[in-house]
């Protein structure tokens, strides 16, 4: 397959939802990425989708490989694949390595969607202080009226509640 369209990927995702077979979808996304020549979405974005499906299929080692492949590819993605690498490393029990990757993300520039992913990862692995920092920085970097900002505000609020912190001015922005 030379050219990949969003419609093709959406169709695959819809089929997988109906069949509830993440492994099969991951394999099909891998095949799309391997045969990729051009498309409406980058090869890296397809590799990230494949990685997420491999994780859902209980194959984090393969997911890690696909996230790293997306980094190597360098194509446009909505969330820095290094955030997926860090999350998968935590899942595999490599917390120190995961934290190093997160430090690289912080140093190398990030977008609000990446901040949300990192914040949620850190919260899931009980580093609430660092999760709050990422969520707060993500909110501050995001213009109002953007959907991801609302998600960051909600994540930040949940983290603050878990930390037992009182409501602040940013919490008051939640609708």
C-alpha cells in the first residue's frame, strides 16, 4: 500500500472496536506502517497507534518498539512518542529509565497534549507532585477554548484532590 488515508485508518479502528481484537488491529497497523509511502497522516502517527494497540493487547515490549520506531521516523504526531515510551517503561517496571525519558521530553520541548499524557502517566504511577507540575504547565501553555485545555484542567483537579490540596484559581476555570 502506497498512500494511507485517514479513512482507511478509521475503518481499521472501527473494525477493531467491533471485534475487540487489539492484537489483530496492531498487526494491521504494523502492516500499514511497513508499506507506507505517503499519506494523510504520518508513518510515525500510525506507529503510535500500533503501539497503543500492542499495549492494549498485553504486549508492552512490542509497543515499546513501535513507540521507538515512531521517534526514529520523526513524522508528525499529536503526542510526543517519548511519552508513550515512558508510560510503557513504567509498565515494564523500568521507572528510572522512564523518568529519564520524561526529563528528555521536558528539555526538548513539548505540547499540551504531551503534557497531559505525561501527567496522566505520572499520576498512574503515584508521582502526584510531578503529575501536578506537568498538568499545570500544560494548562498554562494552552490557550483557552481548546479541548485539550479542559482535559488538562480536569486532570490537574483530580491530581490536586488526590494530593488533598484546596481549590485554586486554575481549578475555578473548570466549567
